[in-house]
C-alpha cells in the first residue's frame, strides 16, 4: 500500500487554502521550494496530478480526494489533542460550511448564534447556490453544507432541514403596469424579472407552473447576486421575483410588495450534509442548525 506522508498531505491542503505556493510556504513557515517539492513528491506517490497550477490553485478531481483526507485528518488530530489535554495553542476549531445566500440572509446566522459559547469554533462560510453547495463537499472545501440535494456525497451523512418557501411578488406599481393587463400566465413570461445569477431557475420554474410549456420567465433579466439586493430590486420595481417568505411577509404587510398569485408559491427542500466524522464541535453545530431550521423552515408535506 502506498502511504501518503502527513507533511505532504498537509502541504497540499495549505496550497489549496492559501491559493498559491508562496502563500502556503508563508503559512507553513517553509520555503516555496519545499512546498513545491512536497506537492511533486505526493503526485509521484499517487501517480496523479493533484493540482491545477492556476491562480488561485485548484485541486484536480484526484486532488479533491486528498484535500478531503487532509481536512478530516486535521479535525481528528485536533480532537485527539483536546481529549489528551494537550490542546494549548491550537486555538478554536475551523469549520468551513457552504450555505446558500437566502438561508444566510434569513435564518442561518441566527442558528449559528445559538451554538453554545463554550464550543471553541470559528465559522468559515462559503456562499453558494443550494443546488451547488454539495460540490464544495465533494471538493473537500467544506465539512458541512446546506444543500437541496438529498443524495449524500460520498463519505457524508444527510439530514432534512425543511422547506424554504418563496413567494412571487412585485412592487404594486410595477404589477399594475405590467401584470394586470391580462391573465397572469400570459403577462408574467413577458415582464422584466429579477434573477440572482445565471443559475437561478426559481422564476422560470414558477412561470412554467402557471403556464406549462412556456420557455420560462422574461428575456429582460436583471441579475442581482445578493439576497438583500434581490429583494430591494423587486421592491423598487425593477421587475418581479421569487422572494423568500421571511423577507417578503413584512413588505407585503406594509404594502411595499404585492403577491402576484396568492396561495401559490415554490417550496425548495433543504438538507444538511456533513462529513462522517466523530468531531464534537461539528456535532453540536449540526444539532443547533437542525433545531433552528425546524423553527424557521416549513415541514415537508
């Protein structure tokens, strides 16, 4: 069996985390030449190219496997130090988590504030669409993720969190000008629309739910890649959009927004995926997040 020396594995992880060989060398307090030699030696041992020498450096598919191993070893080593009482100088545990922008803007930060203060952990949040957060788990960039995928990533467990509800809304003036001249299923596909980014399909899905066979939402698409900015753009009248219920309800009550199809919405199932690691800090965060999700999200039907 080919052994993977721990110093080489850790060096590979440092290069991925820091983005360059020089930055990794500074973090490890060694020379850039030593970093390069360790990575090359590891690639020779595995017989695979592990890094794409881009800026920033990216792991290849084989490199992702080693990065996951490195993160898991680091977490387990830390827990061993804690149990042996030799954790002085280690500092808090680093916990990288992938989460979608809407969860981040509505309920996830509240969940993190409920993690007991005596749990020494630093959160490193990676914002990504819920349909793509699982990819960060596969790449070894994060140890846990809020995702819309019920299929567990290899080496991970999955738990349901609940349904994130989205309401089709618009500024009342915009709705009167653009969406009240005929049936909604005819007007909506032609109206300007707000989308988060080019991977955001919620608006298209809603249009198709009203008008089966329609190509999707309108061609005039304003891209607003923040959850708060998205909501503000809809409220300002740039276009209509699917807004998270927690953000939409106060604005509906104040009259800032109007609901386009009362009683109709889109529910997106969310799941919590995490590595199969017996790490107390991760376990505590998991239970806290699951409990908070049960409070803020809708129960699956």
